């Protein structure tokens, strides 16, 4: 099992970024493919409407892969959100949107930004801002699929090779729920 990490440490930094933008951290892209299950964020002022997700792309063109709403983030210390289920592929970047509030930022690799919540907007063109990172970090695992399911209709999940003729390894969702 590989532990996935993405983004920059959620620490108290020297500056802040304001709200109503989608921002993409280019420092520390995802090191593996799987699921992000935990997000750490350090808000400078209380944030509302926070959405965190993964994006793929390069240059100024990025496409959202998956996201989850965190809602409100309390300011003044690292806040950890666990039990998440955000798809991530190796090389993806982490990003966020907030409706109000500010996030900690400081010297770093730079980031991309675009006004508004872009997580449901498809491929978009972003503007580059040199020299700063923000306090947003995600972790997860490359272990996905049926490994967390013990039994299906009384049969050990580990012994099931196919469901309705489809290899279990190829099934990502059952009735709309990620497996």
C-alpha cells in the first residue's frame, strides 16, 4: 500500500489569500493513484463554502477530477477533515474554493487561480501567480476497490472474481456508491 500525499503542509504562514477563487497548488503533485481520505487546511480567518478537490492538467489548463465540500473551516490552527473519498491520479494537483474567509499562504512554488467555484466547470484556463503556496494538504491510499468489503450476500468479497460477468477489479461503483 502506498500512502498518497498532495499539496503543502497546513501550517501558519506569513500571508493570506482571499475568497471566491478556485486555487490550484502546483507544489507536491499526487505521488500515486487512489483516494484522498484526509484533508488538512489552515484558515487565517473563518472560511465558509469550502470545496477541496483534485485537478489534472498543465500550463494554464486544468480539469477537475473529483471534489468534496468541507463546508466551514475554523481559523487559527490546522483543521483536519477525515473520512473523505476524493479520487486522485498520480500527477494530479490539489485545489480549493472558499466563499468567504482566507487561507494561510507564504513563499513557495506558485499556484494557479480563477474566479468562482470551478470544480463543476470542466476544463478551464487559470492564471499563474508566482512565488507562493497555501496551507492545504491531503493524504490517502492507493488501496481502492473491494478490499474494505467483507461480504456480499453472505459470500466473502475476497473470493468474488466477477459480478454479472464483469471482473470485480473493473467495478468502481455499485448502485452509485464507490466500492
